[in-house]
């Protein structure tokens, strides 16, 4: 009988090849991608703590971590394109990226032309200067005041709806100022150009904890999900499958808890598993 002896290095190589082969068996094939072997994601890194550039100049936050994990489980290299929110949907349609990973709000209207995979539940806030010197307590206190919001998002649409309803009640109109990014919006707040910013609750908590700004009103309009967006149903389903696996092994819950993000389970339309929503032709 011939005995085969292997060094530790050789054994490690065998185990590595075995693990790689096992992983490869779990990897979906034939996914429609902008660039083969890569998951290209658009992101708008101006909204800490969910997506921002850290002190070392690196992309950081929940969306970065989730994108990395999803790409890893699809056996793809994660690639992020940090762009303004306003160009993300047109860029998806033009095949500049595979996936929008920026906290896009789920709406039924958007599900008519994109595949949407809801993954968290959001609430909105009014964020004022530190200490809330104007004593703002809600949207009605902004009647006649300048208020900032990021352009072309759910927040701007909702703010304009609130404003129109308040005008119908006889209140003075808000001076709504839409900025390209939330970074610019908060610069305007810090410079005294606006009285408040209408944005997600999480970003308000981030700045309040650092003593930069204060949440004047919180928990507004809860229940609207954040969603990943796709132009290809096969890729949308593949990502939904990954999220279900992350939910099953605890990774999803761990990530949500680390950032104080409300899990999708509480959404009234949650079907019990991650899936994509699409009502177009």
C-alpha cells in the first residue's frame, strides 16, 4: 500500500479548493450584469450612518456593508458608484449599474418600472439647528419658513404634499429648497439658510448624537420601506434569495440592529419572505 503524506500547506490548499468548489456550487450563474463578475451598485454617500464617507475617505455605513455581503454571497466583486440621487434611476435604466443601493423609498408607482426589494422600514424627521432654537415641533411650524430636502426623492414628494395640505388649511406656504445631496442640505442648515431639514430619522439621530443638529420632530410617517431597485428580474430575485439566506442565518438581523434600523418584518405588506415587487408590463 502506498501512503501519501501531505504538508500543512498542501492540506490547506486542498481545503481551500474544496471550500471554493462548494461555494461555487451555491453561486447563481448567468445573472444579467453590467460587467461580468461584478455587482455594480449606485449609492449616494451623503446620509450617515447608513451611507457616508468616513474620516479616512472610505465608503462606510449599512448600505456599504449590505452591498458587500450580497455581492460575496453571489460570488461577485462589489463595485460602488457614488452619485447624486437624481441620476440613480436614469442610470439604472441606462445600464450604468445593476442595482440601486441608496435607501430608495418603496412606492407602488416605482414598482411599475423597476423591480423593488424592500428590506427595512423608515420614518422621517424634521432636523433643526442644534438645540432647536426656533422651537419647531412639527411641519405646521414650518409654514412660512425655509426648509431643505434632497431633490427628487420620496422626502421631497412627501414634503410638498404636506405643504399643499397646509396651504389648503390656510397656513402660509413653506419655502421648500431642494438640494442635490443631503450633504449640501445640512451645510445650508448649518449656515442658517434654512430652518430645518426634512430627512430620514436615522440621519437625524446621527447628527444629534454628535451635537451638530437636533431632531425637532421624529417618527413622522413611519412604515415606508427602503428598497433595493433593479432593472432585471433575475437579479432582483437572486438578491431576494440572498436576503432570505441572511435572514435565516442571523446576518440580516445583526446588521439591522447594529444601525438601529427597523426590520422589514413590521411592514404591513410584508409577505413573510424577501421578494421583489413589480407591477409593470
